[in-house]
C-alpha cells in the first residue's frame, strides 16, 4: 500500500468496517481529520488517517471514551497508560457485579423481604476501604480506650473480616450479619470483656478446680454430642448432661440437683458469650477459613443443656 495513496470515506469504511456516518462524525470532531479534499470538495484520507481509525475502533471496542482516545492519538497518553487505567476500572466494575450477583443469589435462596434486600445491597456496595473503616470503627469503639487490653485488641485485629471480591451467598449473608453486629454498643461491651479473658488464656475457676482430666472428658463428650447433631434441649442430650453433672458434683462435693446445674451453667457462661461466639463464626465464614474443630466452643451447648429445666 503506497503511503501517498488517498482514500475516500467510502474506501475507509470498507477497510475499517466503520460506517460512513461514523467516520464522518470522527472527522467532524477532529479526531481523524481529512488529509485533503478532492477538486469536487470530497474528503480524502491518507495511510496515517486509516491507521488512526483502526486504532480508534479498537480502543472504542475496549470501552474508552472519545476524549481519552483523542489524547492517545495526539500522543499525549500512551496506549499502555490508558489500557492500564481502563483495566483497573474494569476490575472495580467486575467486583461490583460479582457482589451484586452474590446478593441476588442470597435474596433468591432466602426469599428476603424488600427491607432486607436493600440492607444487603447497601452493605455489600461498600468499597473495600469503607468495609475496613467499618471494622476499624468497631475496633476503636471496643478497644480504643486508655484502659483497653492491648493483647485482646491485637487478637481481634489479627482476625479482621475481609469480604472477598467474588463472595459466596453464605459469605454475603455472614458479612451483612457481621456488619449489623459490630455496630451494636452492647455487643462491643461483651466483646471487650470476653476478648480480655480469651487473649490472656486464663482458665475459669470451675476449669481449674475440676481438673484437666474432667475438663478434657467434658469437652470430648460435648464435641461428640455436637457432631451427632444432638440438640442441647432435647431428650437425647439428657444422658450426656446427667452424667457430666454427677461427675462434677462428685468433684465439688455437691448434690447434683437443679441448683447445682444452674451454678455450673453460670460458671461456664463466663468463658463464652453466645454473641461473641457468633462473631467469630461469622469471621470464619466471611474470610473463607476452615473451622478448626477443636476451636469450636463447646460451652454454649453445655450451658444450654444445663439450663434446660427438667427433672435432673
């Protein structure tokens, strides 16, 4: 192809696949100006104009706007710079679409109400930075006082929830519940109390006095009951809890009656607050961590079974 060859709009249209109307628009906009005009006044374009049009078409198909393309064609910006910026923008759009898809799947599976759907959409629309700010606000409100325990704060910060770019429906639902939970002032107070004990690793009085052998036996039995999906308030739980109550009563020289059962429940409740346990479970789900069986708390099941008012 001779560099001195001149092309009409119709010839450019056949070579580039762009319509005559589109080429005329680009020409009128000054993006691809005609090289010269024929004696009859028709616009003519050289090889450089043809190459500019081909690049313009490619960049438009990639979603770039005309002013940006103009700067690329005028060599104010390199194609690489523009491509990198657009790739970053598309990454953000893709992440938002993935989040919306996950929200829609949760809504479809749960039959969510309009109010719950709007809440899920609002919370998941938060950017990664806004989600971190939400958790930072929770951390500052919970452990930001002068007398706060640094070890407890460090323990909680080490497990900061971070919703992935393409979350599952379960992760979306967990994040929404978690976002509501961390904004509750009562929950923050509970987390502050419980985290101090957890970070220090101090045993409960009942654990210390009962001895490691009985405590290990208790954890094993409750873990087995949980694994068998035994409801702590069901009749299936009765043999397990009755046996444990009698063993503890023997160690503490107490009568294994209802009063003793409630005393045991009160002692074990100091170790695990149900809402704090729920927080940790939600963090595991949001972060996609595998729940470690021996870290799943057994005391909530135990305290529920102990407080089940029935004939001991």
